[in-house]
């Protein structure tokens, strides 16, 4: 057997149709992978958003607002500390308060479930921020009106 030393072996050239078929196959596989990843992300976001709604609903049942506001705030601080220690990020006091606001804005689970099929949890966070900004603007307007009615006296 005679071997030539120093010569690299070249890959055989594939006919154009085989190369085209491989490119098409690779493209199809990439598309399937991307589609699956998008579905997984959508399912994860939907599940997380629904969990947030259920947690907010449960906390709201504890009457964490109104006459028991101070008690409710302390409960959220304690619950936040425990959940963060056990499950990690995502259960800060601010996040838990947002979950309660979420239920207040969307009191029926069916209102949340239907849009979840088309929208991400970012959409709901945006709505909550917009609602909060509206409340702040309303409070400012009320304060200005009150000052004007009292003749500018604090």
C-alpha cells in the first residue's frame, strides 16, 4: 500500500441538488427549533403570569390593605423574605405588592387567562405601571385642587 505523505484529503464535492437539499433540511430544522423555543417561552411566561395572579389573589384574601394596611405590609415583608430565601429572585416586597395590584386590576381569572394566550407577562407589567402612573397623576391633581380650594394654605 502506497501512502502519499503531506497531501491533505479533500471532501468530495456534492452535486448541487444534494447541497441544496441539505441547506433546505438545515433551514427546516432551524425553523422547528425556533418555533419550539417560542412555544416554550410563551408557556413559561403564561404560567409565571398566572402564578403571579394566584399569589396576588391569595395575599389579597388576607386583607392586606384597608384597615389592616400596617399588618399587611408587615406580612408582605415577612413573606417576601421567606419566599426569596426559598425560591430566589422574583419575590421581593415590590414584586409581591405588584401581584396584589395585578389581582386588583384584573379581579377575575378568566380576564387574565384569555389574553395570556396572545400576550406576554411584560404586557401586564406595562398595564400595572400605566395604572400606577394614572393614580399618581390623579393624586397630584387632587392635591393641587385642594390647595387651590383652600386658598393656597398647606
